[in-house]
C-alpha cells in the first residue's frame, strides 16, 4: 500500500495503522503531496495493490487528477480516497469513477484498518473468529489448566464453536486433560504447510463435544520443535476464518514465534501466581505486549494458585497495583480439585460443578468474548466488553 497524503493528522493515522498488528502483512509507504504526487510517481513505474490518496481539492480538480492517475494505474490496483467532505454524492461519484472506497477525515486508526480489510475480505470479514492466547508468567503456574477450562467454558456457556490449540508441542497436556489420545493434532498442521487448508485442519481436530474441538500437541520427543517465526501463521489464519473462538495454550517461552502469536492474537491472558518472579515477568510481558499492541486491550491477568498453604505471597492488592489493572479472575490453590481433574482427564466443572472456581472461569470466558455476564437467579451484571 502506498499513501499520498496531505495533512499531518492523516499521515499520523496511516503510519500508526501501518504499525498495528492487523496490518502486519502489509508493506506500507507514506508520501506527501496528495494525488499530484501519485500521478508523478506512477508515470513510469508500476502501481501497488492499493493507493491511498488524501485530497482536499475541489471536486472537479480531484476528478481531473484521478483521471490522470487512472491512465497510469495497473489493472488490479485499488484506489482509496480520504477526503474532508462528508457528502454522499461525492462518494457515489468517486465509486462510479472506479475508486474502491472514500473515507472522510478525521478517522481513527481502527476505522481506517477496517476500511482496508473490507476491501480485501469483503463479506467474509464478518465471520472472523476471536483468537485468545493464554500464557503463564512462569512455568507451572497453571496456565494450561486455566486455558483448557476457559475453552471448555466458552464452548458450553456461550454455545460457540471453539477450538483449543496446544502449542506446547513437546509437553502439552490438552490430550491428557480431555482424556483423548488422537494420532494427529497441531503438529501435522504446522509441519505439513503444503497440505494446509480448512478441510485438512478439520480432519486433524478431535471433537470433545458438539461445540469444542481440540488440536492436541504430539507430546513426544522423537524430534525437536524449533519453530520458525511464521510457523503457525497459516494454521491460525485458517482457524480464525473458520471458527468463532480459537483458544491457544502458549508455552512459557519468549522466542520469535511465541512472541508473534502473542502480539497477533485478539486477547492475551497471562496466568500468574502471586510471587516476586511472577510479578516481575507479568510486568515485563504486559509492557512488551502493550508496546506492540498499541490499539488493543492490554493483556488480561488471571491470578492462580492463590493461598497456597504456608507460602508467603504478594497480596492481590499489591499485585494489581503493580500491574495497574484488576485481575480478570482470581483462582485459589485447591490441590484436591485440580489434582482430581488432572489425573482423571476431566475439566474442573466435571469434577465439582458447584465450585466457586467454575463461576470465575465462566465469567472470565464471557468477558473475553465480549459478553455481559448473566447468571441464573441473579441480576444481570454488565461488564465492559473488549476493545475490538
Ligand atoms: N489453582 C490450582 N490449585 C492447585 N493446583 C493447580 C492449580 N492450578 C493448576 N494446578 C496444578 O498445577 C499443575 C501445573 O499446571 P499446568 O500444567 O496447567 O501449568 P502450566 O503453567 O501450563 O505449566 P507449564 O509451564 O509446564 O506449561 C497441574 O498439576 C495442575 O493440576
Ligand atoms: Mg502449560
């Protein structure tokens, strides 16, 4: 995409959009000078997929300039105009002349990105699923257990088609936790890029219920799992396009591909236990992810294993204050419940449906999916929905 812009405000929006995770696959270049600069630039060189033009010129001048540009535009190039007049007739005239979209400035970053994705996704952009990544602030803090129970809860409470993906290829426990041992799973998708399409992934997934499927990790050590930065991109793109809710169990690692997954998903949930190393790691994760996700909700925090007997802990208030956020959920340490669930290959709700922890996980799932919390027998209590 090449932009030929005029005003500082529009340049700022386009440049910020170019740095947003949703535009990660776009190559964006911004120039100053509006339509005349574009005509000059493309007189002797090929045009890109998308040209974004800002114009504050009188409409007859704009039409003349666009006619000149049309002479040097390759077929397949789309043109989007950003103008300063909110006028439906101007919009219609521009569309009639072959412009793909007209946006009125001032515009915000997400609106601008929405217009661009609509140009390429059309109707299908409506059906994109929500991708939620769950990661531990430290190893062994219960991130996978929380992640699997969240997926189970969302699929049941909201009756949403959900797929749970185990990205802890070497040691993942999705198969164990759902008491399934299918011969195939996420590894076949990641290591067979040439076979990858929606049907292939559908065949690899194992059904746990009408609404929940899992893509378990092989959890075998006959190979090493050094993934490249882009290794899971294609699988996630397909899942996002075919499933309303995609939950990722991301191992506690900071490498190119895990970072890319965490930056690229719709919501990140950090599971932490209330000690100093967890606090430090949660803070560095939040700061780093916020810096790469300027137009997204900050990562959510779930405190787990709170109240482990005889362990000195950082208080919830102090932890929340250091993170400058209230946790999405607080889960107590309950060895009996979690131990039974883990050893029986069951979800917490199957072991003890009356546990308070089930409510905490249900609420977290509903909030993550942008739903108001409604409980039978209680007043509906609406909570803020997520940012996008
Ligand atoms: N709130 C809790 N109370 C008691 N035990 C818990 C709790 N949460 C998790 N556990 C137990 O802690 C163990 C580790 O959990 P889990 O595998 O989910 O952690 P993890 O953060 O994903 O670990 P890893 O870093 O290895 O991926 C499991 O045996 C699980 O049953
Ligand atoms: Mg884990």
